[in-house]
């Protein structure tokens, strides 16, 4: 289950997984990572998106990307903005707390974060 379960279900093609590490109240993302997993090449590429990246929500209204998650339909809003910023599709979405981000790092890179 969990994040490892997402990786177990990845096909032979590249799958992009958006990971949002949220703060304690779940209204802002402290970590935004787009992982591109390509099992046939045994590769994982990671793009970290700075939480202060400026985005446009409405005509003339700008905010930081980390505020998306706390808005109505916030997960989809974050996904749409990452797609627009990167030009890449997002196949899966994972929202985790701080410990979840540490666990993902441990799973992907076989590391222990301090």
C-alpha cells in the first residue's frame, strides 16, 4: 500500500507522480516534487518545485504555488499548475505529511534522512 504501492503498479512506460508534502494543518505544501518513474530503464528523475513559485490563479491574481492545496479543489489546482509549469502530464498524486516525505526519500534512494 501507500507510496510503494503506487510504484508497484507502474507500467513499463514513464509515470509522473506529483508528491505534495503538506504542513501540519494541511493548507500549504512545504515540498512539491514531480517524480518521473521509468521502470524499463530502472530510473527515477525528480524535479523539486520551489514552494514560493509564483503562479496565476485568475486573470491578474497571483499567488505562491504552495497555497493551492488549501483552496477549493486544491489538489486539482496544484496538479493543473504543475502541468502548466512543466509541460508534463501528472499520472498520479500523493499528499503526505513530513514523515511521508522522509519515507519516500528512504524508499526511492535507500537512504535514511536525519
